[in-house]
């Protein structure tokens, strides 16, 4: 098979780098999307080739995002994309799948670097998902809107005076670090972001790292409590099988990277929820979405592919071979119901789905990985 030769793998890397932003990380011009798969490719390419340029671009991209406004500096979690090159002003909507994919990447980056900031972001983002996107029984909701009270971002931005009033003696240092200005850094308001690394900032201010970190943690806690009093953005409380499976995989990776057992338990509980609520009673197969105790719409290729991937990951994290056995059965189902006799690719819809006029095939990654690519890996 000449599909994945060393030359092809190098060529993919070279093509990725043609579009790389060497100053601000990421790829292309604004609006900027996280492009998780590209970052994952670079990290893995570095792992096998020790190509420093790949590693640097991946880490630069992750660092700029987690220091930017696309990352919620107060409450954790990532917005969908940035409207500018510098990752400052996000489109404030938060999607479950973006957070899942970024968690997976940052977990892999943490395994390669042991950089504590990555661990912090993993923990904060999982806390955000638990706090704001979790159904009491263990499923994860689809998304949070960008708007509240009729204004985009209103829930997330801060007035300078408000922060000063809340933080008292710590306010000056906190505002300096997060670029909170009297006139605002976006439309008269402030989006928190980190313009400098903690170490650099401490050297310039002649303070200890401990002092800065204490001020940051204390300030963030006060701001989060205050923010929780605001009118919240709407939650899209659909629970989607494939998106939950992506988060399940992310939790397994986060547990493997950090050793935090709570993440594993969260993945186990979530998988229990998915296998319970989504499987079609008295028949093989799964539903695509669940809400208010009703599961509906037959699952698509992506749902199955991501679920199989999550089961394989969960087996690796727990050592419980029941998950592997379940994954094997599902692969057999997919081959039976989604195969196309004329090509090697799977259809997006199963053979049992009667309400589609044309059965299409998705080959390319979009905002989420292609079901065909994930099935190849499975």
C-alpha cells in the first residue's frame, strides 16, 4: 500500500506549514478555527520524526489559543473560533465537540512536554463541561449560545471598574496581567487574555511566580462567582451521541495524561449513559440524539465511528475488556449497515434509514473528524 509512505507523510507536513501563522499560531487568516486535527497531525508527526518545526508550530498554536480570548480565562472551556488573527475576540458560542477535540490535543501535548499550564487548562475545561454542559445522569449537552440579554459575549466580558471593585488590593496586578483596561480592549469592554507568559510578566514586575499565581487564582474565583449571578446564555440541551463519544475519548486521554482518576470515572458514567439511553430497544443499533428522556433519529456513521473509538479508549484506560467486545460488535454492525459495494468508503447513513433520497459519503474532516477516517483507525 503506497498510500502512507514516508514521502506522503512529509508532504502533508510541508503543505500544512505553507499555511501556518508563525507569529500567532494556527493556520491562515482570520477568522481562525482551532483546526484540532492539523495540530494532532503535527504532534504525532513530531513524535515519529522528531521534526522540531512541527512541534513548535503545534505548541505555538496551543499556547496562543489558551492565552487568548478564545479560551475562557475565568471559567475554562473554548469558544468556537476567533474573529481576529490574535485569538482575542471569539465568536462566544461554546460547542461540546470543540472542547472535546481540544482536550484530546492538549492532553497529547502535555504528555510530550509536561508543561503545567496544559494540565491547568485540561482541568479547568473539564470543570467547565461538568458545571455547564452536564446532564444530571451523565450525558453532555451540545452547546452554549454566544448571546445573553440580546448581546453577543455579554456573559463573558468585563468593565474595568467592576473588576477593580471586586478585587480591591489585587486588582492592579490582575488587570495588568489580563489586559483589563479602563477603555476596554474590545468595544469598550474587556475580554481577558494573557499577553505575556507568567514568567516574563513576573520578571518585568519584579514579583515572584507564587505571588502572581495566587493573585490569578483568587481573582478568577471571585470573578467566576460574580459571573454566575449574570443571566446565562441559552443551553442547547440536545445530547448527541457522536459529540458525547468525542468527549468520552477526551476524558480518557486526559486521565491517561494527568493520572486524574476523576476523569476516568466521568468517562465510565458517560458511557453508561450513552449505552443505556441511545440503544434501540429490541433491535441492533443506536439513535443519534436524546432529550427529555426521548431518543430519536437513527445514528449516522460519525456517531458509530466516534462511539467505537471511545469504547477502545475506555478499554485502554480501564482495562475492562467488555468495552472492547462492545466495540467489536459495533464494527461488525457498521460494516453490515454502512458499507458500499462499489467503494472502500462507508455511507454516512445506515441501510435502515429510509428517509434519505441519496446516500452520501463524507471523506474529509470538517469541524469534526470524518467518520470514514475514524473508522479506518478503529
